[in-house]
């Protein structure tokens, strides 16, 4: 692309962004005057704009605005659609924790209101999330349970989606036979629907890969005939253009599937035409379809014997695959590269590739890789032996010439040479036999050690499963100690959530409502795991006991410190806590902060940390007198408390979420409800982590006292 074309594209993009920004701003200005369907339509347009701008944080905010408005209006249809959209947003952005957290309640809501199409689609996303996060057994169980539910209700869509989820699970378990059966049943079910869902076409693509892996190329060719009919049926059913985005993607996979069948049947001209057709529909050269096209284009060149060209396509493909987290795909591409190198006579490079595959491969393909590596090593050994044999033959010819020249020396010298050669041969033969014996013994010892290691691994795995089972029970007990329901009152909006970094954690929260007085607390125990959870349980119990006696927050902290900092605290554990007491009639807040992060006051267009006096964490030193403070009123101002698992959450580059980002999000997000605020921040943190493991427990509490007009 030239500079002029680039500048034109940039100007068009900026112009579009400006137009969208202006439209969004106009809609937000009109929102306070809108009601009912008009308001929902306006919020829906804001959501569309955020999608078009591909702004995740904006999508989350707009989605929750729309969801809360639908709830306020009691619009079941819109709320159900929003729940499915939220699940899809979490699923597409790999926010697995958020999906697991909300999906059960969302499924209950959809079933209660008989929103069955959305119910089964959301359940399908849940099963797939388990599968693609390596919880294969759980994913398969979810799919089977989903199928039984749909079968009992005679819901064809539900049964078809369940079969697709089963196929995905079996495929990742490397059970190609069961996977093939499941995908075919999914196709048979979904093709009977009056309106064929476009995403149901994914079953064809998945079955295509299974049939290629099992080398069932005739069956694959027959599948492509049915596949083309299904695409055309979807276009007709939904009155779509043949060039609509969803259809374009399916045409790409269809033509690639046709090429796979042709290559399997060694019909290179047909494969070439199909790949040319697929290339017409590929717009993004970093997409999955482009990577698939490169792979089969290289395979086509291999079949044609154009190995240099095949290597060129593979060289374009390899860095694209290395940039994604897909070990199986990386192995497949390196396998292809090794085969090309072998065909080009670059055996050393091929052997190095097979060794790389061996190192990264921890799946069922490991046996094939070992076999290929052994074949390459055997090939090298053969080559070396052939070279040695050639050298020996040359040496023998030379000796014969010398022998002819030295015949005059007589039979004695010749006999001596023969005897000496025989002695040398026997010596080296015995030496080689000894080395072979040692190598055999070492191999036997290695094999024995490997069997012992496998036995130990099985024992360790069983013990780990028992420990994890105990920890899951402990997690359930711990979750039962913090509130899961919150008051439904017109003068107060309260919500809290806790996500441990491990199965059990050390964060805590709680509240106690006594007439028009609300006690609430949030804390963070030093450390994580079981010891922290036990310390957390003590702190939680003490808070409820002392709040019931209607003590002030400072006195509550003093009493908890006396109880936890005694001789029984041998490990020197401590807890940072924020304890608040708010009058629901006046909004007056009494509080005591025991070494905890400063809460945030979320005023309109401004979010600030609460200024406080320092107090020591609870549990370190007995006999401390904690100081309390007060805020005149937090009426109509959302009050947000959190643990450092929020602002210190790290991504893969060890970059923290940060206080600045927290304030920016709270300041720039319209407050809908306490629950929306917490859910929105949970999604933002998970997006920031980008797949990194949580480095600390994450707990948040938000309360807003609402003035009665």
C-alpha cells in the first residue's frame, strides 16, 4: 500500500470514529429524556457502536446499561437477549472465570422464562468453555447433561448443539471415532430445523477435520456436497447476502474442506481450484482461515513435488502459528516443515524439527513423533555405516595393491599381516559387544525408571485429586460464610463478590442490617490458601458477633485485634480490614480502616480515594486502640471497597491493573447498580490479565444509599 492510499484509509477511519463518537455523544445527551422502548433502542445503538469500534470496555459498560434498563422495565425478551450476549462476550474474549460465575444463574433465569433457544446456546458456550480450558471430562459431562435435557423436552436445537459440544470434547480427547459420530448427529439434527442456524455450519468444518485425520477422504467428499447445500439453505432461510461476514467465513472453510478431500484423493488440479476459490474470500492475513489456506497450499505443493515452493508457504505460516497459543497446530505445522526438509534432502534440519516436536508434544501424537525421530536417527546411522563401508572398501583396495607389490616378502609376512588383522578385528569386535551390552543395560535401567516414574505419577495424581476434592469442599464452606444474597430495599443498593486466587482464599466481606443501620466490612488476610481461609473465618465470625452488639467500627477493630493477636497466632498472620457503619436515613458514615486500601467515592464524573488516618493491620500487636473516622454523608454517592487483588492484578508482562486505571473506569462509567459496577470491574480485570493466573484473591463491595424523594 502506498503512502497516499495509507493516508486515505487513515482519514476514513478517523472520520468514521469521529462520526460514531458524535452519534454516541448525542444519544447519551438524550438518554435522560427517553423512556420505555425508546430508551432501550438508544442503549442498543450505543452497544452497536461499541461493537463497531471493537472497544471491549465500552461493550461491557453499554451491555450492562441495556441489561439494567431491561430489568427495570421488566422486559424479559430484552433481558434474556442481554444475558446471552454477555455469555458470548465472555466466551469470545476468553473470560472463563466470568462465564463460570454468571452462567448458572443466567441459565436458571432463561429456563424460568422458557427462553429455550437462548438457554441451549448459553449452555453450549459453557460446555465448550470447559472443553477449551482443558477440563475435558467436565465439558463432556455438561454436553451429555444438556443433551438429556433437550431430549426430554424434544428440543431439536438443544440436541444438535449438545452433539456439537460432545464432538468438540471427543476431538480434544483424540477419540476421532466418537467425535465423528457426534458431529454427524449434530448435522442430522440441525438440518431438520425450519431455520438452519448459521453457526450450525461449524459442525461441517469440525467433521471435515476429523475425516481428514482418519483419512476418510471419500466420506469427506460426500460431506462437502451436503455442506454446500447447508450454506445455501442458511442464505435462503435468513435472507442473507452471499457476501455477508458469517457466510464468507463458511465459504472459506467449505472450499478448504473440498481441497482437503481432493488432496487426500491425490487430485491436485481439483485441490488447486478449490484453494484458489477459498483465497478469494480471505480478507485478513492473520486469521484462522488464512493459516489453514497456507497449510493446504504447502501440502498441495508437496504433492506436486514443488518442495521449495512448499517451504515458502510453510515459512509464511510458521510465525503466524507461533504467535497463537495452540500447541497442536504448532506441532502440525512443524511436522509439515520436517517432511518438506526431508524431501529437500535437509535431513539434519528435519531431525532438529522432530526433536522440537518431541519436546513440545505431550499428547497422543507423541508416539508418532518418537517413531519419526527414531526413523531419522536410524537414517543417519545407516548413512554413517554406508560411509564407513565405503572407506573400508577403499582401504581394502589399497591394501591389495600394496600386497601385490610386496609379494616378494614371502608367505610369512602375509600370514603375519592376516593374523594381526584378525587380532585387531576380534579386539574391536569384543569392545563393540561390551559397549552394546552396557548400552542395553542402561536402556533397561531407563525403562525401569520410567515405569517407576509412571507409578509415582499415578500415585501423585490420585493424591492430588483427593486434595483438590477436599479443597473444593473447603471452598464451598468458605463461600457459605460470606453473604450470597443482598437486601432488596428502595433506600439502599448493596452488592459484593469474592473470587479466590486458589480454591480457597483469605479475603472476606460481610454486612449486617439492623433496622436503618448498615454494618459492612471487607478484609484481606496475609497469604493465601487454607491457613488464610481459617484466619478469614475467625475474622468474619468476630465481625458479625461484635456488629450484632452495635459497637462502633473502631471498637469492633480493637476487639477483633485483641482476639486474633494473641499467643494462638504463632504464624504471625494478620488481616487488613475496612469496617463501616452507615445510617440509611442520613447517609452518615462512621468507619475504621485497619491498614486496608482506601475506598473510592464515586461522585458524578469524578472518582476519588477516601482520605484516612493510618491504622495498623489487625492481628500483629495486641493492646492497640483503633481510631475511628466519619464522613458527613455518602447519600447518593456510590461507595466502593476492594482488596488489592483488583489494583495489583497482573498480566503476563507483570503489569498491574493500577489505581489510576481503577479510578478512570469508575469515573468514566455511568453508575447503573452496585452489581453492575462489580461485574464490570471483574470483566475488566480478567481482560487485563489476558490469560495470566490470578496473583491474589479479588474481593469487591459497593454500596449506594438512595435518598427517598
